[in-house]
């Protein structure tokens, strides 16, 4: 019998939190936070119930209200869900490490007060402390991937690319066209509003890179996300990231 640790190097509760199974469409979405996951979950959740009882104002991150199943609490055969071959279509979306790291900072460190109050103490900062982007990255660089918050943990680690194969990895940089391809491939029936509606976590980080990056922060991101650059094929020049 396969176990969660056969596929992922992080706790079972995190596996359940990041994995979303559509039994209707026979697909598995393993989310990467800050890479369009809110929209993908909204689309999958709507299609799973054909819109019946779907509340557009409810949080798509609330697993207790999601019609999508979790592998462990749902009692699924983990070999079928994560092994190869699999009856499920596994996919995810990834993002350039430069823009993802900045989006994390803008959303979770300098964003809404209640979010800052939750995250800053865990990083060793005072709740009212002003934390620059570079200071944030220095602190993140001190942790191993398994100890990092999921919003800025390396993508290849969250996806466990060494142990789990994916049928499709869409890119945040071509998000709309890649999502449209997924909707067509999986036969999802969703209204345009579910696809195009903005989320409350949008930061516009891709257009603000040069306002925040300097030599030190560039080097820190290259070190923290070395595996993402290598495994996901993103270039090292932040001037070409978006």
C-alpha cells in the first residue's frame, strides 16, 4: 500500500491541502500557491457541481466547502493518484521564481494587516516591523524547503517532480491560454466569469520586478529557487521575467 511519504517529502496534512481531485473529470490538480491556483480551483470547483449551490463569494481555499476531494482524508489509493501509470490526469501551474517570490512578499508581508500579523512572527519579525524584500529573502534562505511556508516554498519541492509525473504544467506567464487548453481538454463547463474574475491576492508583481530587485535579492532568489530554475526551465535574467 502506497503512503504519502512515498511521493512527497512533507506532512500528510500538506499533501491533502495542496492536492485537489475531481472525481467527475478524473483529474488531479496539485497547486502551487502564487501561480494562479485560486482561479484553477474556482474553475474546477464550479464544474464539479455544474454550478449547483456554488457560491462565487466563498473562499476557494476552504477545503471544508470544496467539492474537490483530498487524497488522504478521502481514502484514495495513493498509487493511483500519484503513481505511474495513473487513471488521473495530473496537472499544475508554475511561475517564474522572480515574480513568484515578489508576489509572495507583496501579498503576505506588506499586504493586509491580518496577513502580516500571521506571517511576520513565524519569520522571526515583530508584527509592526518594516521588512524589506531583501530582508524577507534573507530569512527565507535560512530555511530548508520542508520548513518554508507553502506560499514561497520551491515549486519543484511542492510538486515533488522527482517522484510524481505530470501530464501538463501550465505557466503563469501564459496563464489564460494554458487554462483555456485545460478547460477544453478536461471538458469543463464553466462561465466566463469564473475564468476571468480577479482574485483578492493579485499583486501585479510581474510589472514591478525592477522596483524591488537588486544584486543581492537576485542572488538570493537564484539560491533559494535553484531547483525551480533548473527543473522548470526559467532563465536567470530577471529583466526577462514577468
